[in-house]
C-alpha cells in the first residue's frame, strides 16, 4: 500500500474492486484518498475491466490509481494474461498507477497466476511470505516498483515501519530451502483437496452461487435458499457459529452493497477440518430446517 500512498495526494481517486479486501478501502480513506468502488460481480468474474474504468472516468473524472488483486480476497478469482495486459495498458494510457497485489501467488489451481511485471514495467507489485509459505504474522513482504516510486516508498517505509524484525528476515531466507518449499507444496495440495470438498458440497448445503475458485484458500458463495430464513449473511453466520461451531465470514465485510447474500469460507484449517465443518453445516441445516 505504501507504493500507492507515495503516488497519491489527498483527494486523489483510487479504484478498487468490490467485493474486495476491506483494508484497502480503510487505509486509503483514512489518509484522505477518495475510494472509488468498482462493482465487480459475477458478470465480470469479480474483477475490474477496462470498460468499467472507462465508464468511471467518463462519469466522475480521472483515477490516480487502481488496485488489483489476483487471486483476490474474498472472491479468489484471477485475471488471465490478456485481461491483465489490457488493464495495465489502460492504466499506462490514462497515467493511472496500477498496484498489483500478488500476495496469493503460488496458491492457484487450474492455472498459475500471472504477475503484472510480465505485462508492464510501470506496475507496482506487492507480495508477502504470509500465504504461500504459511507465515502470517511475520510481517514480511516485498514490493517491485517503477523507478519513480523507489525513493518515495523507501522514505515512507523507513518512517512507517523502519524494517521487518530480524527473526522474520532469517525465517524468510529459510523459506526458500528445499524442505520449506516441500511444505508449501504439500499445503497447497491439501488446500486443493479442501476446495474440492467445498465445491462438491455446495448443492447439499444450499449455497447456490460461487465465485470461480481460481486460487487462494477461500470459497466465496451466495447462501441462496437460506436468505428465506435469515435476514442476511451476518445473521446466518452468527447462527452457524452459535449452533454448529462453524465460523464463516459474512460478505458484508467485503461488499457493503451485495455482500449480505454471500459468505467466505476458509480452506486454511486444512481438508480434515473443512470436511468436519461441512458435516456440521449439513447437520445444522437438517436440525433447524434451513
């Protein structure tokens, strides 16, 4: 995020996909940047398009930046190479800074992720050891920046965070060892198993739509028939937690407009825990009639 902040001034407009990771919106808004929600639903696979950006600029004025996450949180959808190239070209043509959040790269299924660095030398790319290497909380990541952002981001980082803890840096070096890479790949295989279990169970648990589960370790789904009994996804999630001991996140955390019909389920606990969670969800629906 520092790379975007270095490129923006108070009042500048930055486009974000909705649904999307809420910290993007909150950080930018807290610093006086105008957050522009791009309504990215099933019709565009939950990812922004050049056509949407054109419409936004025509209606409301230029965008200083666009944040792209592929795979995204919560939807886990990705853009392919041609889509990413089109977005990067649009940003270059409109003097808009593209920020590509690639923190979930490495955790993909049918197709590998494509880095913005493969299609543009002007994109800013951010990533982390948190996801693929299973190091959340170590607060260690990196950014690859266009030349004009290197100095301002360095100055911001030095004042905001100084540097990562020494222990985290040593752990990151070890993460590149053969043993750690084997662990990461085994973890990915287990995510894939858990993902298959969830996708197969969707008709049984009454979740009637699902975002294409391209990568990361979530499934984002619409709760469908259960909206007849519960006011929204938040009420559904509360009942599921209280009565079945299963925690899923309501989509309102990621989409204040349409998220009340959606939930995000995490695969991170592993396939065995996910299988048990799905059994509990089935039993919950049977016992309470929905």
